C-alpha cells in the first residue's frame, strides 16, 4: 500500500535561468556533449530543435508533475527562503522538529553563481529574440504551469 502524504511541496526555477545554468554546469563545465565546445546560441538551438531526454534539459513539468505528486505548495528558487518559511512555519508542523528562522539566512536571493551581473547581460546580448521566442514556445508549459513571465526574458534581449 502506498503511503499517503497530507502535504506535498516542490520547488521550480525560471525556465530560462534553468537552461543557462545547465549550459554552464553541464555543457561547459562537464563537457556534456563529448568535446563540442558549444556556444550559448548553439546550445539554445539544440534545446529547441531536439527532443532532449536528459533531466537537466527537459521541461520541468515533464519531470515533476505537481498534480500527480499531490503538491500543495509550489515554491520557487528565487523566493526559496520565504517559501521555506511558509512551508516549515505556517503550512506544516515541521517547525516543531526543524527550527527555521528566515532572518538567520545570509541571503534571500538565489541566483546563478557563475552568471550574474555583466555575464548575464553578455548572454542577453548574444541571444536573438526570435530564437528566444522559439525557446519560450518549447518550454511554454513550464512558463504557464509555474507562473513565470516569458515577457520579462524578451524585454532583456537586444533587438537584432
């Protein structure tokens, strides 16, 4: 007999930020594509044109369907500290076993470690809005299911 869970939660990430993170952590750092030194543009073209099966590149909704997992709370990496505060201190009784004070946290901003500031601006300058519209379309269910705004990505890109 399967265990019944009265409260489920999961965390998701902005689809574009997740894709850029996978590029730096898997493609560049771990040489995922066997020696090919792909540019960020080639990588996004690959994501758009191919049916990716690796969990680092697949849409999030395919990996963790919140409806089938009985998810009661959907958190975001961008607001992880306040989401953990809600889960531990207000939504569950976890605070009785796990003390969690969000004020004790060093930072409430979770972002790409290797791609902040100028590096992200450089990425935006390299990407064509038409290419990014194709990316958004391919990952549209992640944007829709998890409440991310694809227009915020498009507003950061330089018109080509």
